[in-house]
């Protein structure tokens, strides 16, 4: 084998993100993301970067990848794709020690992918979806003359809050509604007219309200909006007469992905087709418990967002593998392109991880990743044994389910 490839991660996020397009997502979901971003741009929403929906989409991906690589487990993830877990049974042979991940290291990487990596992508896409209903709420409040026409929606990293403990700025609310004013020679001022918390999972109204209150409190301490830094004396919360800030909580819908599937026979073999997701509503919905409080339910469900995040995660794993092997690869992969090697490494290492699980939790996480990589999350996550535990899914299992609704071992799609 050639010398081990190395990977410079400093520019990885922007470089990989520039290769992405909306076709990374399922068609209808991609159309909704692009439409939401286009609407936001026309309405004057402020993003940290990007003048087109695709540019904003790519910047959001780059930011998510940046958060992945800031994590202390990122270097271990690169080794996972490069060296992998031990592929045999029993202890790692002495001659392979240091050349394979240990079982604890493998467990760490699987947990990193299953939770942090997936959540980074899921948070990014959910935040993009949230722009559309938040803009509609902003327009409604402006029509009611509760907010001025100069109020604008600021998305994601366009706004940072001061963090006195770390002496640096940190992420605050997911979106802000701000009214900036500059009247030289006086210093500029900003009104925090609203804060938005976006969740890709379910949360109680009580906990969501508590987090929104915390965002308002943190905003008082200091803000950085673009290149402008606002001290506490330059910040006010809410507008007259009651000086209240709008609080918007955004949650996913609860509908589930279709489990229906079939196999199509073609000249090139048998292909699995899973019924596409079709949201039951045409747009997000909301409730208004109070004049300044809104609860939004997105058009897309938690399961649909999970599925999109897993697809983005596997795309990322393949792209990182491609980058790793662009300067050299094992001799037994000599006929592969770097892209093919990247895909092969992602799938192979996920399979080897299954062989090294040492706890029920690790086993269930590894199965979820491997099944979802091969069959999609709708089927991969929901293939369960009679005890309700995930089991490895194989094509013959689906053949049996199509005939009998259950496999010979009693597993089914739930």
C-alpha cells in the first residue's frame, strides 16, 4: 500500500460544500428548501453569506461541516475511514495494533456519526426550512403595526451573542428579528424585536419557552451583527408600548415516512424503490398562544428531516473518503477511482464496526447507520425483531416481507 493519505481539514467544509447541489436532497424536500431561501432573499432576510439560494445552501453545509471538524472526535473519524475497525474476530493482532481502531475508539466514532454529525446536518436543513414561516409571522406583525417595516429577519450565524465567560461571541438564537439604526455621530443601536428557536426534534412548550427566554437574556449582554458589535448600552429588547420581544418556537411535524417499497427489475439488475414522502400539508402551520408568542409546526416531519440528515451524512462520509484516497489508496483498490474508494470505505467501515460492538447501545447505533446507508432510513431504522430491537437488514429480508409481511425470523418493518 502507498503511504497513508493525509487530509487538511481547514478548507474541507467550503471545498466539499461547493460540490453540493439541491439534488443532495429528495426532490420535493429540495424544492421546499430552495423556495424558502429564495423567498427569504426577496424579503430582505440577512444571511451570513450568499446571494442565491444555492450559495446559502452551500454556506450552511460548510458551517455544519465546520462544526463537525471542530469536535474533538473528528480526527478519529478520519482514521475510521482510513484505517477502520479490526475486520476479524477476537483481539487485534499485534502486527495490526495502531493500524486499526480499538473497540472503544470504534464505539466513539459510531456515536459521533450517529449523534453529532447527523445532528449538525439536521440542524442546518431545519433552520433553512424555518425561514419561510418566520418571515410570514414577521409580515403579519408588521401588518398589525406591532413591528416596524424596518424590522428584518437575521438567519443563523448572521448574529452572535456575547459570552462573558469565554470572552468571545457564541451562537445564540437560531434566528433573530432585529431593528438596526445608525444615526451618526451617535453610536448605532439595535432592537431585539424577536428570537426564534428551531428544533429538529420534539420538545415540550415549557422547555422551548425557557430556551427562548434564555436567548432574550443573552442578547442583552452583547451582540455582533455582521461586522458591527453592540454593547449592552446599545441594545434594547422589544418595542413600545410593552417592550416585549416576539418568541417563536419551531418544531417538526409528526407524520411518518412511508414504509411501502418494491423491487424493479431492469437490464442492470434488481433495484429497490421506496415510496417517496408526501407531506399531508402544503405549508407550515402555527398557533399563537399570546400576542408575542408563536408555535410553528413545519411542513416536514422529524422522520423526513432525519432521513435528509442521514443522506447528507453519508454523502459527507463518501466525500471525505474520496479526499483521503485522492493521493493514494490500497493496492487492492487500485482499479477504483478516489470517489469509488470513498464510497467503498464508508460502507465497509460501517460494516466492520458492527463486528466490534461491545454494548447493546453501540450495536443499535451501528445497525441504524449500516441499514440506513444501504436501504434508507425509512426501512433501515424500522426493521425490528420481535423484541423491538433493530436487526441487520438484507435484500432477502425484504423479499420475505413483500410475500408474508414478516421474515422467517419474525422481523418486520414497523
